[in-house]
C-alpha cells in the first residue's frame, strides 16, 4: 500500500472526510513519526508496532564496481518492529502452508 492508497482508503472509509483532509492527516502523522526519530525518540503505536533507531557502527566496505575498500561511516537507521497484535493478525490471515522455496539452478 502506498501513501496515496492509504489516503484513498481513509477517504472512502470515512465519507465525511474529504480526500484533502485525509492527505493532511496522513502527512501530519508521518511527519510526526519522522520528527520523533530525528530527535532520537521512539514511537510506539499500540496494536501496530514501534519505530526506533538502530546504530550501525563504522565498518570497512567494498566498492562493487572497482573492488577498492572504503570506510563506511557509523550511522543511525530507522527500524520498525511489528507489535504482538499485528503479528498475530498477519499470522492468522496467512495460509498455514509454508511458501515453497525457489530453487536456482
């Protein structure tokens, strides 16, 4: 689902909410989550999941084109962890049979 799909779903689910208002609401929510992560905070939405930052230390990488080694700087990256209720809902909706593994020749 894309951002525009989410806006369309909100507008269709709530007929008294205009698409423009749904757009503003989605934008504000996503901006608030982003700003909290920029500030180093954790965002938890009960029944859905939590957004936090993971630290990746500096490491030595390799340029795949030239093969030369490069130093990759340390960084913080956003991380999402689904909540228990979300995991249970997804698990209940998925067919119980495992997906077949693709074999490469």
